[in-house]
C-alpha cells in the first residue's frame, strides 16, 4: 500500500505560474535560475511539492509504491547544470597554463577523443602560451604533452597532432611571397587529387600546416581563395581534423563561433555544453570582439542574446559579463 503523503488540512500555497517558473528554473541546457528557484522552494510546503512533482512527468516518474521519484537522467542533468557556474569561475581564476594543460589531458581522455579541442589549444594559443601549457602539463602529470599524444593517438592523427603540439612557430610578420605561392599550389594539388589517403600521407601538407607561422598560413589562405575561388577549409571538408587545423590557424573567430552555436543548440551533448564555458572564459581577453562579430554575421543574432536565451541564473550573468568585457577591449 502506498503511504499517503499529503497531511490533513494542508493547502496549496503556490500558483500554477510559480510551479511553471520552478520547472523552467532548472530545465534549460545551461545553468539554473537560482534566484527564482530559491524564492519558490522556500515558499513551498509538502503539498506544493507533491503537486509540482505530479505535474512534472518529464522530470519525475510515478513509482509502483505510489510516490513520484526523480528521473535519473534529469537528476544527473541538474547536478551538472549546478556545476556550470562553479566550473566557469574556477576556469576564469585558473592560470592559463594550468587550464590549458588540464584541457589537453581532457581532450584525449574523453570518449570519443576530442581532437578538435587539442587542435584548438595547439593552434589558437601563441607559441609562448602553449609552451607554458606544455610545462604545466609536465609538472601536473610527469610526462610531456608529446608523449601523451603519441601514446593516445594512432595513424595520421598521431603524425598531425604530435607535430602540432611540438612546434614553436615564428610569431613575426615576415613572409616569403615565393614560398607562399609554391605552398598554395602544393596544397591545391593535394586537395584536388580527391583521395583522402593521399592528402593525409602528403608530407608537404603536414609540413606546411605544422611549421609555418600563422601570418604565413593566413596569406596562403588568402592566396588559395584568390587563385581557386574556394576556401581552403571548405575544400578540406571531408577531413575534419585538417579543416579544424586550418580554421584554428587562419580564422579562429569562424571556428569559435561555430563551437558556440553548437553549444547553444536545442539539445547539445555534454561535451558541447562544456565548450560554451571554455570558449568564453579563454577568449574573453583575446579575440572576443572578433568572435562576437563573426557569430552575429554568420548566425544572424547577437552572441549576448543567444547566451541569454540558452543559459540561466548566475551562469548566464557571468558569461554575459565576460562577453561584454571582451567586446569592450
């Protein structure tokens, strides 16, 4: 027999509107609406909570013993949402070297591995910044980034990723126009073969992408567009790992705006949701103004408005404040 939960004479004190507000307070993909949640929960008596559970069938399940129990999926999801703000604060206050070292570790320990995250770290940081992350990685894990990647990855991906994390690129503006023209042609020939294996095994493609300065590569990117009436990254669309490499080296705002859009989609995966925090926290003081402009151009909506629609509570307010800070710099 089920136990009667409602006490004699107990009255409902919360309105249907408040119950709906409580559901919304923790039903978004990013964060929770702490203020309204606390105000309503403090006001609720046991009868209110029973009504709330019974009217929230997608959050609570009817048990055979006549009580409403949390859906395990939603309970786990809510626990993660409460952590969003905490993680954002920790990442913001962490030394960039330590933060990136932890992200390097995470990139290849996730299942499936996040090759794009490792590429992002190796290609969007300056040479000195990523060298610092490599030093922090050795301090934290007693192994080098290079050996960690080499053990975790196989085949073409290993060759590319080990080379990317090992390089210390020239950061100046001096370029060789003749070399740019020649290397643009080499990339075009490799791509036009239309054979994935040939591109992946082309040593010249690997050399160009993993050793040339970012300014040199951006000039190749421009040259390719002018000579072949096509974007280099679009012609590499079938090889995502090379496309991400080109975007991170030559057009970071395009790469990051796409990551943000995916993170704020209707049903993002957990890894995609975490990217919202990562991108905003790590790019606030770097190129947030460019990212926000590209996001607006590509998706037709201001980045801040999308964050306000997708996130809740302190987490939303923190991200919005960071974006505003970055856009003001």
